[in-house]
C-alpha cells in the first residue's frame, strides 16, 4: 500500500506552473519543464515553506532530508553580509538558515541548491538557485534547509538591498538523498533529485486529492492541455488524473488496473 504525505506548501506553487504549461501564461516550453520544476522549489520557499518537485512529497523515495549539525550562529545585519559558520562539523554539506526581515521594505535573497538539471545522457547536477523575497510582503521567517555551501567554504552570503536590516540563524546541515523505490516491473519511482535525476514514475497529486505517480514519458510526450493518469507505485493501478494546462479532469476514476506500461 502506498502511503505518502503531501508537502502542501509546495503543491500550490508547482501546480500553478504545471497548469500554465502549454498556455499563454506559461513561462516555459514543455521540454524546459524538467529543469524549471526542479528549480522552482527555491522560489516557493519565499512564498511558503517548501521543498521538492512535481508535487513533491517528503516521504517519497528519493527525497532529500537534512539533519542539523554543529552550533547555530545568530546575526543581525544591514544590507548584503556574509555569515561565518565556523569550523564545519563532519558531514556538513549544506546550510540551514532562517531569515527574518527587520526592515519593512527591501529585497533579500539566499543561495540554495533546491534545483537541479539533467542532461541528455541522464546525468543529474544540482543547481545553485536563488530565493528572493521582499520585506514589504513577507513578514514571517523564511526557512531554507538547503542553503548553498560552496566546496571548502565555511560561510553563506545573504544578499539584501542597502539599508535593509535582517536577522538570521544559520548552522551547518547534513543533506542525505534516499534511493528511489523499484516496483515489480523494474521501474523506479519517487521524487526527482539532483543525485539521480528523474525516476520513471514521478510523485504527483491527482485532482481528486490522492497522491501517487505519473509516468515521466507520458508527461513529456503530452502536447497541449489535458489530463494524464496518476498511478500507484506499481505503475498499473490508476488512482486519479493529473491536469496539464488545466485544473479540471472531470471525475477521477476509482482504482483500476486497466493500463499496462510494461508490455
């Protein structure tokens, strides 16, 4: 039995992008969506707590978890400033940072590795992206669990407009990405990530609210707007529909086993 927990904060941000694909409101073409969806996470962080890709779920195989290590550093700064984290603890490969606006206006941005790309050969690479928000519209603390830690670095730089004051609590983290699941047909399923790229079956939420998986090949080949099936991790049991370019898929079906991608 599949039992996965939806990251609700990220769902709205990614679904909005998926719905726009193929329409005038889309900021990308179909073939660009993979890299964009992987990178869109950092933008969603500033809008709501998040991490993930095609409706990402924390408990999916292939998810990245971050364990805090070492001692936290607390600072208050104005404008762009670098936070020195001290000697890194064993296993440190990312930065966990909470940033809160003190000023009422001004832009703040933090580098992150929430995005990734995958080349034609299937090799995945983490991307350094930037999450940016304005203190006029974001009053609450922004939590980022995958702040960019450059190789050999012991610091992270927060970029802010001149005169914009902010405070931050930062510490090292140990990010670990789990392996994908493999079903009885030998298909991989889980969350896309910068370690392995994209599985055969990517996590998604059906319009009926059920959480399952969509075939990457179906999503990539789909043209225009419409709906594709959402499956259990077995890749055959249909549990709902996933909208591309639309939020309406009619009545999602009850669970069925009438689709076989393994012939």
